[in-house]
C-alpha cells in the first residue's frame, strides 16, 4: 500500500499545476485520513469499454437515486474519468492529443504550464451547464496521466453528465488511453440527526437496494467514513486483498448545523 500511495502522490503532483486545483485528484483527499484512491490501473470492471460504459450509467443512476432519497435537492454529482498512457510520447504529440480530447469535450482553450519539470495541459469550461475540466500531465519520461472531471447538479444534469462521460471514455479509448471512472454524490441530509444515526439510516436504505458489507471505517469527532464490499457494483479498488466497491462518509457541518453526506463509487475522491 505504501508503494501505491507514493505512485498516487506522484500522479497528484503532476496534475495540480495549471489552475492550482486538484487537491484530491487520484490521491488521498484532505479529509480521507488514509483512504487510498485508485489509480487508473487499480480499478477493475467486469467487461470491455462498451460494456463498462453501460455499467457506469447503471451505477450512476443508482448513485443519484441514493442521493435524491437522502440529500437535499442541491446535491452535487462529481464524475472523474482517469487515464494513462505508459508509452512515451513527445510534448507536441501530447499537446495534440490534449487538444483533441478537449475539443471532443467542448473545451476550446488548452493552456500549458510546467510543474517540477513536467508539461501540464489544462482546460476548463461550462458545457451544457456542467463544469468540465481537463488536466493532462506529461512526465519527463514521456508517459501521460489524464483526468477529466465533471461536476453538476444531480437533480438537473445527471443525464447530460452520463452522456458526456460515455463520450469522453469513447474518445480516450479511440486514442489508446486506458481509462477508468469514479463518481461521488454529495449533499446535506434531509433530516437532522447525529452523525452515526445518519450513517446507519442511509446504510440501511442502501442495503435494501445493494447488498453491502462494511470492510473499513474511520471516525473522529465530526466525521464517520465506511467502505464497503458490494459485488453487484461493477467498479472496485483493492484495499489489500479486499475489494471496495463503495465508500460513504457523513460529516457534521457546524456552520450549517446539518450533516453532509458523501457517497462514492467505488471510493470517495472529493473532499468530504
């Protein structure tokens, strides 16, 4: 796990240059307290690219349904598509591929920056109301790490985001970029309860839809996080010898006097 964490940290550093963003990209988020986020090769699905896209849509619909049941209508859906090119490409080739992917997403301007000697290509814009962001990092050795992040209102933009996700994965596949996805929905609880009571209530509701088994947990004064094995979900990340298909966290927001719920498939890769 230590080796994996170092790889993830390197990836995160490579990709945090262009806009000073990505504190949680493909790494451990600020609040995750040691929960490891999958790299592209660490997440598995049950079939090829076309089938993976169909499975992703089904899982995303389930994720949004869970959010609508337990969160207020302002809940946000975040979808991340992560990819990697191991083979060496030149800076010009990487820039060309980044431009092509940005254009396919609907992002018109790609900026270039250097971070620790690495070339970083970045683009972001609103596309059909969805916040879209591309970060492409080219290492000194010539390998590339790519992330596309989509953020939108779950109640209004889920369909558009699912279509965008599928198109992005198709574009990556055609360009020979191995890719995976993860998603999270985050919003405030509909009812005021204690953190553990909220967690248990949401967990009970989820278990009625998806068989789950808690395998890891973390707790402090205001936050409770649990990771689950849920074989009916397609994507997973290995934690040691245990597959994790879903992670849920509840955080007590002292300012809003409400609990913030975050559910991630297969794990949470945003701050909770």
